[in-house]
């Protein structure tokens, strides 16, 4: 948007907007009674864009483990 340009000398912008698209609902969140979902920013990079070959639906903990292995 015009006028929303960021200039480091001016400090942090007053508003920061992100746009993500939901890829899938996860089997559960950090705990089995919690709901969770996975989102992507559309870059095509990262765990959110991997292809699951087999096994149960993923949970939040599975995603965290995958991210740790990638670092």
C-alpha cells in the first residue's frame, strides 16, 4: 500500500501484516486435546510444503520434530 514503506531509520512500522494459507488440519496440537492446523506463506519452502508418503496424519509435535531435524 502506498505510504506503508518501511525505512529502518524511522524505526518499526506501526502495523505489520502477514498472509498465510491453511494447508491442513493437524491430528492434534501440542497436547492430544488441542486442535492445530498448518499454514504456508506460499514460498514453497519449509516443512509445510513437504509431501507425506505414509503414516498417520501429522500432529503439531511431528511438525516441531521435523523442523528440528532440518536445522
